[in-house]
């Protein structure tokens, strides 16, 4: 609805008020004016409802966009944490390999070999714990990725709803053509 339509409605309303106070010689004209004012009122009400629906949809879009951003941040954080955990695990595994290699050469004194063997036992326990941490981290990353996919799907639904509203409003503004 544009300013010209509103101005016409106000003019017609004022004219109808004036016509109601004086005897009318053409009742058909008065009925036509009243019908036009009634139609304008219905159009204004429809536009108000449409405007409210658009505002609600835009608010939902903003909220869902924020949810997607939070989910993406959780995925990034989980991925970074997993990379760190995996780096620690790989470092421990390579250190274990290095120590085992030094033991297999058989050139170490017995006391040093026992110290390395003792250290290896502790490191293997650390490796098991790090492997479990990596697996837990990967599970958390998978959960975060699933949530991100769900949030993106919901965002797509909200965007589709806004597109449908836009098309409906476009049809209304074109007079349903």
C-alpha cells in the first residue's frame, strides 16, 4: 500500500463524512465510496498482519543465524582440540618408538635400559589415555558437526519461509496478478 492509496482513503473517508451530513442525490455513488473505504480498511489490516509476519520471520532468521554461528564455533573449537590431542598422541607414540628402537639396539648399559623400560611403561599408559582423549574428542566433534547440520537445515527452512512470504507479498502488491 502506498501513500497515494492512504491519501485516497482519508479523502474518501472525509468525503463520506461530509456526504452523510447532507442529503445525497446519488445513493449508488455513496455505496461505491463506502465499499471502497471498506476495501481499503481490509487492505490496511492485511498489510499490517503481513508486516507482523515478516517481522517474526526476520527475528527467527536472526536467531537461527546466531545458532548456526554458535554451532560452527563449537565445531571449530572441537576440531582444534582434536588436532591438539592427536598431535600429543602422535608425539608420545613417536617417542615410544624412539625409545623402543634404542632398546632393541642392545648397546645401552643395563641400568639405562631398565630406566628406559620403566619410562616406556609410563608412556604407554599415557598413550592409552591420549588415545581415549582423541576418541572422545572425535565423538564431541561429530556431535558438534551434527548439530551444525541440523541448525543449517533449520536456517534453510526459515529462509524458505521468508521467500514464500516475499512471494505472497509481491503477489498482493501486484493486485494478485
